[in-house]
C-alpha cells in the first residue's frame, strides 16, 4: 500500500509542477475589453502612398499570451467606394506576446479601416475598437531659392576639357528635401568662322542624387556654351546662367605627352658627355694658344 501511495504522490507532484509551469502561458484575459488586454499600434502613423504599414498588437498584463488574432481590413478608395472588411490572420511572435500584420501601400487619399479579434489560451475572444488611417501623397518640395545656382550644383568632368574629349555635366539639388524631377542640357558651339550650331540632351539620373548628360568632343578652337533647364516635383522650371569652356589650340596637349627616354639612353648620354667635354676643352685651349702666339 505504501509504494502505491508514494507513486501516486509523485504523480500528483509532477502534475502540479507541469500545471504550474504551463499556467502562465495559458492565462486568460483579465478583462473583457480588448484595449485593457492589448495595446494597438501601427507604423508609420501617417503613411504616404509609398509606405507599407505594420499593424501591431501587444499584451499588457504580465504572463498573458495571444493564442491567435485576426485583423479585419476595410479599404475606401479616393472615389469613396468601400470594400471589406476582409479577415487576415496576424503573425504571432515568439513568445506570443505580440501579433503583427503588414498592409500594402495604397494610393493617395485611400482610407484604411481595421479592427482586431484576439483570443487567449482559454479561447476567450476579445474584439477591438475600430482604427484607421488616411493615406497621404508623397511630400514634394519645390525650389527654395530664386536663383538656379542657389538650388542646383553643377559639376563639369573633366574640369579642364581637352579637344576631342567627351565632357559630362552633372547636377544635384543643394537642398536635402528638394528633388530634381528632370532637366535638359542645352548647348551652342562655335568653331572658328563657321556659323554657331546648337543642340540639347535630356539629363538622366545616374544614381539617387545626380542627373547627368554627356557633351561630345569637339576639335581644337571650339568654344562650347551650355545651360540647363531643370524642374522640381511641382513642375516649376528654373534656368541656369550660361556656362562655357574654350577648346583653344594653346590648351591642346593631347600629343604633347612624349614618352620619357629609357635608362639606357640616359647612360649613353652620360658616357658621351664624359668623353666629349674634355676633348672640346682641349681643342679650345689649343686654339686660344695659337691666337696668342700670332
């Protein structure tokens, strides 16, 4: 009888230990009100039409965990047509003290409404209030200053162009929150006595900051005049002053970079000078003596 009692007591103790260990993970909602059990948040709070929104719910009471949650989304488009609510399962964390759901980006003036249903490990269900946000357009900032050079930086590469070399003209906004929506590069070139000629190129983004266009190479004696018309996100145009560079013949150095003599040539020259200089001095001295005798 005693062994049986001991085995039963051990079994009861193990059951109590397991129950004590698992009870916090199965704690029921302390309140029938959703917001008393769970915090509701979404990020960003004021999304633009480029943003994906993350909805998050988090448990408030200690040792309370989420067994499951569903978010119901309603989408009202800019024409005031509503679709939904559509149920979407939320992703549980580990441990399940929070659940998340990602809402894709929507066009400007779209309204996203939602509410959540969550249940604990006792399958007690709580339903949240209604929440929502309105999508705003991506902020666009126009020119901040009246002059072109105050708004836009212009870079010439190479800075001292040579004849026949291509020249790249790059521009970037001087203001961090002002983006250049587009720009055109215009040019006029004069070659000797010929009539001036004109042309132009659309400038394209080479990275997230710079726009650029390339001017072809011209022969020596050409004067290149160029200017830029750029516009911001609000399609307000701004024109640069006239810039220029002169491909004069005096600056033409393409064929002037002759190779340096080899080390052997330096050695031969040194030996020749070592022999010829004393000989030249000897004959000059002989000629001087003859003149003095005569």
